[in-house]
């Protein structure tokens, strides 16, 4: 089962009206790699940080790594 953060991130991307490809491009990452990360069981803290930072830049919000509600 993919990590909880992946579902949260996909939801945030969707709510922002963006695509995975747009966020991947902003992060300087290959969309196919992002798809693998988002659908894998492994942990990818560097990818998470890069994607959250890219989403923050695209939406103008501060990046937050990890779930603060846990």
C-alpha cells in the first residue's frame, strides 16, 4: 500500500487544479518516476520534499513535509 503522504499530495495537486506532470516539471523530475513513487510501497522522503516544494511554488504556499495531524 502506498504511503499516506502520496494520497494527500495527489489530493492537494488535484485541489490546486494542477497535474502530476506540471508538478513533476516544476520539481525537475520525470513524471514516470513520480508515478512510480506515488504508487509504490517504499518510502521516498527526498521525492516527497521536492514534490511538496514544487507544489508550494506553483500554488504560492509554504511547503510542509509530513502530516502534522498524526
